[in-house]
């Protein structure tokens, strides 16, 4: 009893669906151009055109009223494709036009996609110099007197008075004088000793970062330099200053910090589920809100080994050239990574119907026949999706109107199942 009731409900649902479908698609011209009655060739189910009858009535599979086909309106017979899969349906060209069927092709395409991440401009840590001295003393004059100024390599920064350095200069002058004296003496055995003393004194001055030009000046004038000049080790911008006149300094004192901004680092926060697509050497594009329409191109130089537990992001370091010093530390922007690559079998995303546990694409088999094909999907790239299995390159597929074709396919399969069950029931 329950089985019969279920069958009755399914037939009722199919009839209601078929009624709306028939009203949508059915065409019923009954007369010719002159208004005369035309000869009826046969009757058919407008929802299932393969069912034909020589008299009017109700279609046994879905309960729809049979529609007459008149002389002159019949269609030429078409061949049915071989090896049609289960669920294949036939849709006439008229119906295809009504439901808006559009086609595409499964084809190999470059599979590129983009990952966007928030980013922050920072200093390139390999281009930062801390300016310190190796001697104790007092600052006499300061030539670079504010933070942010740009300096060139070798530019004077300040002068230092150091009693210890002054004493070493005097030792060097004494050694130089002793060498000259021994050169004029007939006792040449001590010449090597004075040479060693002179070399040691000069080496001590060099280890204190007294330049060769300053040592040559001492040697030429035969007078020690009261103030020693400290020069910029690299060119860049002063980001920190701790040097003031009359200030006492030691080797621990960081007098200046100079940063070369010709290249900068950009730290991007990439979500951990996207991190697998990022690699060292990968190209990236940086955009900034304060420079609309302007973009900067750089490369990934390092990927941090740990994920931030609070934000679940991975720090990715990129290196950018900085023409005109437009990229300034602590600026915020967006970085776009281009990932993927290679050619993959792709179809438009609209071609894929999600049927729960499986994904279906309808393949055009020709002559109005459409076959549902289960496919296995890969990565989504823009408005296209990768096909791992189920389709071959060059196959023609449905990209629009496939939902109604799927409804027709499922209804046909359900009716076939019901017809098979009814055939298996014992007759009383």
C-alpha cells in the first residue's frame, strides 16, 4: 500500500511539473495558412517527444495530455548517438532556444590566479648602518644635525676629540722620526726595529677607523690631529641621531643610524590556507592607496617559518626597488601574488552543476542529445574551474540552461525507474 501511494505521489508531481513544462514549450498551431484543417499525423508527449500515439489521450509516463503533430510540421528523423550514458535526454532546437542553451568547450588554458594580502613597507635590514666610534672622547662639531637628512657615503658626520687617539698619533710621529734618524745612522741593525714600531703605530690608528687620508695628513704635517672626523659608512637617510656637540661618547654609543632606501622590504600577511601557493622568487605587485593607478613590481625574498597564532597568517617578505623613494617605511598597501601556471583542462564555472556528492557537466552529443557527465574538479581560477577527470579537451558542453536540462534528465530517470518497478509488479 505504501509503495502504491509513493508511486501515485511521484506521478502526481511529475504531472504537475510536466503540465507547466508543456505550457511553456508546447506549440499548437492547428490550421494551415488558408485556415483549413491540417491532417494529424500522430500524437506525442510534449515533455517526452519519443512517446507517440495514433490517437489522443494521456501520456502513461507523466500524465500529460498528448499533443497532435500535423502534416507539414513533423521533423525529419535524426540518428541517435551511440553509447549514450544514463540520464541522457533529447532537447529539440526549439526548446533549446526557449530555455537559453549556450555552449562552451573544455579546453586547455594557462591556469593563473591571484592572491591578495595586506602589506607594510619596512626598511631593508641588509642596508642599515649603525655609526659608532672605537675610541672614547668628546664630540666637537656636528655636521649632520637632524633626523631624516639624506647623506652620501663618505660624507663627514662629526669630529671627535680623543686624548687616547691623540697619544697614539704622537707615538706614530715618534716612530716616524726614529725611522728617519736610523736611516741616517751608520748602525743599520736597528732599522728593522724602528720599521716594526712605525708599522704597529700605523696599524693601531687604522684599527680605530682613522682613515688613510688622515694618517697621510699626520705624516705630511708632522702634527697630530686634535679632532678626528667620522664619515658616513653608506649613503642613505638618517633615521636615528644621538650625536650632539660637547657630548661624551664611548664605543657603545650609537651616534647615527643610516638606512639606504634605494630598495625596501615589504612584509605581507598571507593566510595560512593560501601560503602553500607562495614561493621564494615569485613575482608580486604592490599598490598603495595614496598612489592610485601606480604599481610596483617586486619578488618574494623570504618566507617566515612560523604562522602568527593570533591572525593565522604567514609573514612573507618581498623586496622592491624604490625609485624616487616613493615607498616609505611604515606605509600600508596591498600585495598581489600571481600563482599557478602551466596549462590545465578548464571549463566555465557555470557549466558545472553541484549534485551533492558529485559534480555534473552536460555534454552535447549531437542531434539534440545531452549526456550528464560526472567530473572531478580541481582548482578554481577566476570564472573557470579545472577538470581533473570526466571530460576530454575539445568536448562541447552546456554553459547556460543546464539546470533545466538537468531537471529533464532527472525526471526521465525517475520515470524510467517507476516504469521498471511497475513492470516488475505481479498482475492480479
